């Protein structure tokens, strides 16, 4: 494969030694005053969106701004990352020109026939993992190892701006499931603090975003852009809602972004209640909202049931669906978990000290457990003090939700539109669950109702 070429004035080796490289002619790109400008010539998967001949809903609705060419980046009019079909036309539609491009870098192998390199563009090449290249205008490009065939690129501007680009389906290598360097040490990303802009396959590899957050490479101010979008992504507004739920966004092909410039990063709620009926998809929605975050603690309130094979199968399916890096705690003692500040960070490391997020599944099973403990199913016990005891336990839980500093996503059954139970005990449970949901939801920034797998925002 061709080398990085003459566009770079120096090549910094992993050992820190700098080798000279021949200078390139002055670029003919448009003038700009400082900063790093990135134009997205495409934001789709390598096959593009819509896929030719595909009748799915995502492809059928991928028109206008939702139609996406294969992802390619034009950096300051001089560096092109990933060569895709028709780059000159894509650049022209974005108000750019490829006349000043002096280097084309590839991030991933190309399937299918070889792409023709347009006249005037240099031959595309790859940079070896770990090598850092200095550009004539002061920008630097560092090649990062990823966990699939391909290369990630970190680009730094002359004024300290930093962006990270990862190829489709890739996550940084050298990081474990929670973002720490595998085997210790300080390998991987995030060693120089958070990036200003990160472009990655958010929907295809949400765990990559979780690793970057855990390593300190992504923080609350990082602009996270979803690229490599495929027809497996939900169509229309659902795509943008789903991305916003994990602190990311998508832009249309042809958009130009100034790295380090302020953008409205999606505001992530601290507390979310997800309601839904049986098999509505409420647990999947709750898990989806935390899958791009590290160190998640999954709180299972159902426990185990001896001899119940159906329950064991349900638990197994839930466990298999969750990321392996999540930790499971089986308990109904929720107040101490909500009050905990999370694992303390070592002052000598960069690891964030924010408490691990909690996913509580579910409040209905918590209520069943508490009603068992206070004797709420027996009318005499209920009237003799069971009602008051249950109210005290509910009030304590709601107060803990109000005061928690952890990110919390809780799941509960919505029973208000269900069948009227035939027994007094059943009606009591229905009434108390409705009260619990209302009180818990009142303390949440966001409340969702999931119907047929579709999440409807009731609040936030």
C-alpha cells in the first residue's frame, strides 16, 4: 500500500524520534483563519443509504437529508480520509473543492471492485498504527489501532483542537470493556484529555463510545457524531431521538464543522423512567439508553425462582442481551445503591470518578417484594399497618431517587390501561404500582412510554 506521501513535513515514530519528509506544494484549498474544518462528504455505511434495490423502511425513507453516501471526511480542504465513489461531486455539493487535497488516507479495507482515483488526487494510503504525522500547517495526524481490520485517526490542530475518527464497526483497541487499558498502563486514547469532536459508528458499536467515555477521551462537552449509518438504523426522527439518548447526533452529508466550536451537545437526563406493558420493548429501550456508557450496574429486582424454567429463560435472555462489561446486582434494596457515590477514582489516574450508572429492572418486581415483606396481600394486615409500612418504603425510594447523583434508568409496568384484576389483592397491587410510577416519574427528568417497541416521550 502507498506510503503517507509528501504532504507531511515530519513523521513522529512511537519512540518520539522525528524523521523529516519532503514538503508539498502549497495547497489550493479555500482560506481559513485557524481551527480545523471538517466537511463530511458522506455519513453513511460503505454501501450507502439507501441501498440500491432494498425495500426496507429505512431505505424507503432515506431521501433528502436522510440519504447518505459512504462516510468520507475532507479536513481543511487538504486531507481526505476514505476514498468513496464520486468524491469530487460530493465536495462540490458541499461547496468545497478537492483541488487542494495533497493526501488521501484510508481507514478500512474496501470490498468490491477497486475504486478509481480521480485525476489530480494522490494515491490513497494507510498510516501504520502508532505513527504520528505532522502537516505543513501545524496539524498532526496520529494513527490509532482498532479492534477490526482498519485504522483510526486522531487529528490535532495548531491551536490544540482534537478530533477522532474511527472506521465502520470499529472500537479503539487496547481498551477493555470499560475503557481501561488492557493489562494496565496508559495505552489507547484519552491520554491527552477529551476530544473536541468524535466521529464513529455509534449505532453499530455503542460499546466503542462507552470505552471512550471510560478512558476520558469523551466527556460531556465532546461533540459525538454518528457516521457509517446503515439501513439497520431506525428511519426518520427515531434515528435522531435514539442518538440523542446516548449523547450523540447525526448531520446531513455535506455539513462542515469547525472542530472545537460550540455545538448543542444533547442534554442527557440524570433520571429516566421507562414504562410499558408486557413484551412492549421497555427493557430493550432502557438498555439502549445506557449501552454507550461504561461501568453500568444492572439491578435485577426479580431474583431467582426455584423450579420456574420460564422465569430462568427470561432472565437468561436479558443477561445475554446486556454488554459483558456490565455488572449485575440482584437486590431489592435500592436506596443504598441510589445513595452511593460510586467507586472512588485513583487521584493518580485519569479515570472519571462519576458514579456508575444504574439500570433498575423493574419497579413492579420491587413493589411485589415489598408488599410481600409488609403483608400487603392480607386485608387484616394491610389495614393494621401494612398500608403505612408500604407507604414509608415507597417514600424512602422516591426520596432516594430525588437525591441521587447517579445516572438512573428505571423500568416499570404501565398498568393504568390494563384489565381490571378480579381479586382485591390484584386491584391493590395495580393501584399501588400506579401510585409508585407516578411518584417515581415525578422525580425524573424524562419519562417514556414504550408501545410496540416505539418509545413515546411523556416528559423530557
